[in-house]
C-alpha cells in the first residue's frame, strides 16, 4: 500500500498501480498490517476508526488520543488515563496509566555479570603457536623481532611490550611482553663526531612471553581450569599441576615449548609464561619442584580484587632475569 497526503493535508491509501482505495479524508492514518488501517476522522479529534483494505469501518474507537510506541504497542487515552491496547486495539491491561514517557533514552544502564572465561582462555591459547606467539618466534634475534622499532628506545632493556598481541574484550584485557636473553639494543659512541650509534644486539634472542590477563570478574580456579582445558585441546601435555605458594599453578609442554600458568584465588588477574625449554632448562626444573600436586590454595580475603601481581610473577621475572646478560656501553672522555 501507499499512504499519501493530498493538498488539503488529508491522508488516503493507494495501491501499487496508483489506484485510490481509501479516499483522502483522514487527519491521521497508519497501516497496522493484515490489511487494516488506523485512522482519525477529520474534525473529530476524539474519534478513531479501524478500517479494512477497502476503507470500510470495522470498528469505531472512542479515544481522544492513540499513541504508538514501537517497543510496547498502542496506548489509548480515555479521559485522564491511558490504556495499553492489544493487536485488535482492545484494552489489555487493568491498571490506570496516568503518564507515558515517549523518550527512548534510558535513565539507567544495567550490565550483565556474565563473563566468558572459556572464550577468553581459548583466545589466549589460540595465539600460542608451535614455537612462539603469532608471528614472533622463540629464539629469534632482536633484529628479527623488533622490526619497525627504534633501537635507541631499547638500550639496557631486556623486555618489550608486544602491543599487537594485546587483546581487549568484554570485561577483560590481555597484555603480552617479550623477554630477551640479553639487552635488546646497544650503542657505540664516536668520540670524534660526538654521535651515538644505536643498534640491535645480535646476541639478544627472544626467550619467552609474559602474558597478563586482567578481568573485571574473579579469574581464580575457573580461569585456571579453562586455560588448562584450552592448552590440552591445543595439543599441550600437562607436565605438572597443583599449587605453588598458595596459588593455582601448572606447567604444560609441547615439543620444546613450555607454558606456565599461575592464578591467584579470588583475584581478577592471571599470569602465563610461554618460553623455550632449551633456552631455559633450569626454569622448567625449578617450576616443577615448586608445584605441589597436593597443595592447598590460599583462600585469604587479603587477595581480594585489588591484587596487582602475585609473588609468583616476580619469581618468573627473577628466574628469567638470571639468564640475562647485561651489557653496558662505556663512554670514554
């Protein structure tokens, strides 16, 4: 149907052939579906009618005003109150409604507390390949890994943030740092030209990845189990699982690649380390000894949701740092 307006400001209905099927004599007209129309007679503001496709009156509606809200349907004003109408334009509520707000802007916003732990775990494990993460390979030199970056920004540094591996989703964030075996970059100083020459350290190799999961919901045991399940599905074999320092801990292996997990009870954070076993064999040994399959988790409320990093995270840093050779350039007068 085509609803049209004539020069006198009155509505009518035509068909797709251009034939008029309801003469323009209504000050308001709306298609209801099922070959029915709601119309308001000209000069009779308190009279609405229900029309069929031929313009015949099927029902007279004794209302002063009819409002349509897409989310709810029709409201009809009768005297000082409104009634909610059904599809047949009959009142379907017994309550008296004295005021209707037509604004669709919400006054309050309610957020769900749902958190897809398994989905997040699968997303993280999905970045871990056979010998690294995404396009970054364990054992690659600093020059190969740091393409597009400036070596002057990484002198005396053995870690870098991989912003392209970061994830952000509903109620969670994931950040990834790379850990190198030596200073990522060094420099030479030319005494005669007073210039610094920065370059990628050829002896520095990518030895591991630090992964931090930060969520708005408690990660704890559920997140720990979800990561274990995802790693098993990805072909990683469990080497040891249990408790370390009161936290959930596990170690997985796949060929030369190792993945360590640590999740603190009642915390919103979780930490993983992906590393090369051949580059850090001592770490595998230390971590295996630290995990107690029969240990008890620390359920102390002191953890809460404000914890930033468990002690275990610092242990990872210290163990990895033990293998880092610090090289310093010496400036000569």
